[in-house]
C-alpha cells in the first residue's frame, strides 16, 4: 500500500541519511552503526506519532489511556533510556498488536488488551516494546537496510502482522518488514530487557513468558481456523517454533532478570479487568461493524452486504472482502465529498484502453460505474453519493476466469449499498467486554451459548480468559465475556 503515513516517515528519514556514524548503544555500551542521533530519532518519532494517530485513532477512553500511560512510564523510568520523553497510547484497533516508533512512542491496541488478564501481562507487552526502543532496534534496522540499499521502514513490534492475501495496513507493513529484519536475536533481546524492566518495577519477569504464550495460543487457534477458511495462518510472535513455555532460550533470557529481587510481585488482576470493563471488542462504531458479512455503519448511516463466505477485513480507511480462493477482491473506501461520481471515477481510475463509464443510481443514490481492466486485470468500480459524502467501490479479479466466477458477487456487493434501516441500526451496536463472576459449575460452553460471537465464541472466550484450549473457570473467578 502506498500509505501517506509511510511516505511521510520515509521522507523524514531522507534528511538524516548523510549523517552516518557509530553511536553508543544505551543498553550494551558498545558501538552501533546508525544514521541518526538521538535528537533526530526523537524528532522523527514525534512526526510519525501524529501520522499514526491520524490514520488509526486514539481510543476514546481517558481512564484506560491514563492507566496504560502510568504503567508504561513506571517501566520506562527503570529502563536504560529513562531520559526520553516517553509516550504510551492505546490505539482504537481490534488487531492483536503492539508496536513502537523510535524516540519513545509505544502503541498497544485494544485488540491485544482483550486477551490479557493481569496488569503484569500488560507490563510484559509494554516492557518488550520499551526494550526495542532502548536497544535502538528500529534505528539499527533502518540504518542497516539503508546502507545495503534495501529501503527503510521504522517501528518495532511485539506481534508480527497478519498474513493476508490482499491489502495491508501501515501497522502490518511495519510488522512484516521488521520481523524479517529483527529476527530471533533482537526479539529475545527485547524479551530480556522487558523482563528486566518488569522485575525492576516489581512485577514477576515470568509475565513475559505468559504474555508470549497468549500470542502463541492465538497462533495455534488461527492455524485451525485457517484450515477451515482455506488460507494461510497468521503469525504472531513467530520466533518461537514451540510454545514459549518450552523455549529454552526464552527461559534463559527471562531467567536473567531473577537477579532483581521481587519479593511480592505485583499482578493486579482485578485492577486490570476493571479497566477493561466496557471496552469495545472487535469493530468500533467509528469504523462500522461487521455482522454476517454486512458492514453496518451507524455514524455514516450506510450498509453494504459483502458476499457470504468471503473474508471481510474492516480497517480504519477501508473495508475489503476477499473470496476464499484469494482471486477476487471488493473494496469500499470514502471518496471526495465535493465531486460528482462520474468526475471521481474518471479522475481516480487509470484503466486500460476500452473501459466503459456510465451514470446511474444505487438504491436511490446518484452513482457512476466503470468496467474495464487495469494492467490486464478485470476491474469493476463505482462512486456513490450518499448524504454529504461519497463512497468508492473497486472490485478486482486475478484474471478473466476469476472475474467470470465472481462477477455476480462483486456486482451484488456494489448494488447492496443502501441507507441503514432501523433494524440494521439496532444490529450496528458494538460488542463490549463485560465481567462476570464464575458460579460453581459454570463452563465456557455455557457462556459461549449466550455470546453474540457465533461459532467462534467458545474458543474466543477461552483465549480472552487464558483458558485456551480446554480450561474452565474456577468458582469466584472474574471472567471476561462479550455482550
């Protein structure tokens, strides 16, 4: 994706590439080959921070933001770069992810927080990201890549991005690029540093293993789900082939933190669960929600039905649906407000010679349509005006055969665009996390039967409560559910 955020980050890098030098590593004290000073690193992080918030949005939950910020700053104060002006932000995204920009900017999604169960586990996620920044992994990655002509992408992550067959967000691009660059050594170094910062702050460093176990369980679950959906599984903290609890080197690097005595380690399970009560699970109202493969966007007042059986990806700037074979895609995104549909299509599309354009309407909304090919690949497109906005559809197929097989579904998706009905508005309410106290004999199957999460409810609830794959809650235990 030619992301404007990514472009601005790369442009900002260009001003520091002539300053090649070796700088002292804040952790090891040795010399690192880097292309920027600490002041330039901080300046770049501050600039990219604004772009990330503009593209992804800060979760509108002041109490949760303050909670995460307090925890993060406490950990950072015990780190090797306590002098940095650290920033910790919960991002309004359902993705299971965490990442950092150079200079002390740490991001954690509400998506990953849904699957943590103690403050100590949250500290493990944040501590790992702090470790990437203190060891200057992002800066070192950029410097090495630039030196060998491979390009530069900044950021550091705990969770590698989702492997998808079409379209990826900026966070996913950062993730995929940096996992390849960091490798096992840098990931283990971030784990070691994170465990050290946990111990220095009064947490059990073993929480680092626990939180990586949470991510590994996500991966194991997705392997099963991917088989059913006929796709490649997603990879999370992919440096561990086995479960983290069995990884000898992870045990070693975390065990090194035991020299920092933690007599009564902080866990704060109740405080963490209280902070998560009422947080969105899955899609947020700002992005619209997906129900039975339909986009229901209460704030925009629109609805679109994507094909059944296709995989729908709801991202901040677009919604895309991919067929099971990965050979056809339908994407919806906002268009320019002050333009006519036909002008929009003719200016935005660069179709091969012979493309057809025509005006019309979709369920009473003025529209324009285009059909043709882009570099030989079949394309359908539409621009539809609704209310004070305009919406763009692009349907693409791998080749003529894939187009003929999926043409009806792609056309039906475009033609399904309509104003939200009263019933759809009711269904458009977001899912939220709530807490219940487990009663004697309560099972996850019983809770799943009352959940709106459908066929995946039991597995999701087990993952959310640290009970995957077959655990059951204990009487009196606080359990996360979704309503």
